[in-house]
C-alpha cells in the first residue's frame, strides 16, 4: 500500500541533506510531502539542502537558525511555504534555486518572514508562478541586490500581491524584475515597500509598465524602468567566416531593428538561419522573439552553403564536326568564365548565340549562362541570322540527373554543364 505523507521531525547531523521523493520503510513506500515545523531548526552542521520531492510543504521554522546553511535547491513542481520564518536567520544562505523556473507552482501566502535576516543572500530568481510575497518576506536581507520573478522574454503572468514591508531594510536592493505581464497591477498595502531603499528600481516589460503606471495608488512612489520584453538574439553561425552587427536593436520607444552580416576575407554571406537573404536586414516592428544566425560560405561571390558556385555556365559548339569550345568555368573564388571557340581545320567561327563575334569570351557570371558557338564551312556559308540562332538556343532544355545538370539540344545531343558533349 502506497502511503502519501511522511513528516520529517529530526535534525540530522549532516552537512549535505537530500530529501528524496519517496522512502521505503517496513515494506511500505512513502511519498515525502511535508517537512514538519522546526524539523531542522538550529542544525549547526547543515550546509546544503536538495529537495527532490515533487510536491513539498515546508512548515514554520523548518530550516531556521542554521548558521552554516549556504544553498537550498528545490527540484519540485509545487513548493508551499506554509508557516512563518522558515529560513529566517540563516546568515550564510547565499543560493536559493528553483530548477523548474517555468513550471514550479509556489504558494507563499502564509510564509511571513520566510527569509528574514538572511544576510548572505544577494540574488534570488523566483518561479514565474509565484503569485504573492507575504509580510516581511525578505526583511533585513541586507546583502540582497536583485530579485527576479521568472525569466525575461517569456509570456506569462507575474506576481499578484505584495504584503507588508516585503523588502524592509534591504539596504542594498537595487532592482526588482517583474518578468511577465498582467492586465492589472499587483496589489500593494500602504507599507509594502516601507523602508526599502529609495533608489530601488522595478524593472518590467514595456507592455506591463503602462499597467503599473496607470494603476497609480501606492505604485506612484515607485521608480519604474522599462525593459524590452522580446528576445533579440543575433549571432554568426561561424565567427571564422564572418561577423554580425546589431545596427539598431528594438526597444520600448522604437520597435524597429536593423542587423548586418559582414563576411571575412575569402568568404561571403549566404543567408540568415530562417532563410532570409536580406542583408542588411530590417524590421519595421519587432513583435516576437528573434533568434537567428548569419550563415556564411567559402568564396567571395555568393556561393551556396556547401561552397558550390550557384550559377551554371556552359559553352558548346553548334556542330562538333566544324569546331569545339574550350571553357574556364567560374568558381567561388573567381566568378569569371572564359570560352574560346576553336574551329576545326577547314572551318571558321561565325558568332556566338547571343550575337557576339569575338571567338574569345570573358564573362562575369551573375546568373545561369549558356553560350553556343556557330561554325561554318567557308565554301558553304550559312545564312542564319542571329535571331534564329538565339531561338534555336532557347529550345535547348536543362536536365537534372543524379544531381548533375545537362543541356539537351534540339538535335538530340547532350552536353554537361562545362560544355563537353556526353551523348
């Protein structure tokens, strides 16, 4: 039979304590769900506590007055602080961690003075589902500098209520982050922020600050600072190939953004990781999280991500009995191409399919390019015009076979992308 409650009532003489989700005793398995009041009160050897129980309730003074307790970790989906002063007067407590910041549900409404006089605590990140801080929660935590409710750039509701003197005499408290959003401002009492430093800033998303400012009341005396509430993260996929500059980042007053990718020598920008090829890239309004990388490739002339020149170049003879074509194809490092029309003995070169009459052609390839060399027998000159030759060329068909490009001419002959006849 599976029991559901086991209370811990003894102070163990140990430096490190792990509270498991279950224990077995006398043939029975018990879920650990509660730590009883004063269970570890005044444990002078205790330095570290890890709670693995899925749902845990801590009662009053459970870990109070543990002078060497430095770290507490909650690996729980539900944490209930059900009594007052649970970690009070733990002067060396420096780290309180919740491993499931996005999922842990916290019930703190009865936890008066939970961390009172924890003078070693400097920063704490509370789970996003923390809805209330009761009276004196961080009273006299003199080293405390930052308190976070949840993590930035996440869409969720934030804290609903602050009790009395929550941060009283936290003399070094600089920032309280409300990472989240709600349609209403958290409830305050007349003394919620009594004896809190006047320099303390409450930092919150742009979309939430207007709610707080509009609420007025006791919030009117609080310093509010806006933070951009969307992630804008842009990097280079390979810094050896190139870098990225955020020319203009979005903020609460101006939601436009501009980024630019700069390839290093012998490399070129290929695309952004989301498929866009715009560079520099602009947003007129950033309305969602941005997390992209600039992808670069080898060569300075727009090669694809595999380092292959992106355009086809092919030059071939109209009739191989009359002549041939020598070619130099473009590469990532050199986009220039060259074609030389070489007539066989007894024949002569006439023109290229685009009308050019120079036997040697030097071309900077910026798109798929196909040239056909026209030769003739001087004793039987041809009468085709340039337009007819061009028309014949356009009837050639590009074929893709096993990943290779071939040119099928109207007469049935087949050439590869380098202009060599293969059939």
